[in-house]
C-alpha cells in the first residue's frame, strides 16, 4: 500500500495553488483506455460515477 501522508501534509500546508499543483502533478491521472472517463466530483446531486457508467453504457455498450 502506498503511503501518501507526506503529500497530503504538503497540500494541507500549501500557501498557493501552484504548491498544490506541484504535489499532485507528480502522480498520473490517466484513464484505463481510450474513451474512459476520469472524474470524481459530484455533478449537482448526482455522483459522477453514476453519470460515467451511464455514458460508458451508451458509448461503448460496456457498463463496468
């Protein structure tokens, strides 16, 4: 298991957006393949994962 405590502490004590960006840019945020969706924020009252699954089912015929 990866330990991200140091990185989280750096983000908590960041004084600017640039400091936060410097930490998070060390890690990839790639989707698993072409057409995959990467989003973890809510969209209104709906969790983004619900929307992502619906979109995948419509565009790929695959509801992982």
